[in-house]
């Protein structure tokens, strides 16, 4: 994920850099992952999506 205001890459949902708008800037995924038939991370993405949907009460 990348911070919208300071362009620093991080794994957090909110940028924690002190120089970045008081550390409250949201991060975004800059672009989708490249497609590969040998997708090594598909299971992780599906699990993360499942957890996200359960948290919202949609599953």
C-alpha cells in the first residue's frame, strides 16, 4: 500500500510517518497485482477478503 500524500510504501492502512499530515493519511493500493497462472498469493488474498467480509457482516 502507498500513502496518498507522501508516497511512502507501507503495509499499514494509515501512514505512520510523522511528516505526513500528522500521520493520519490513508494508504491505497497503487495498482492491481500482475496476473500469473502460477499465482502464489491467491490463497492469502482470498483469506483476507473473507476476513474483511466477515468483519462487515456480509458473510
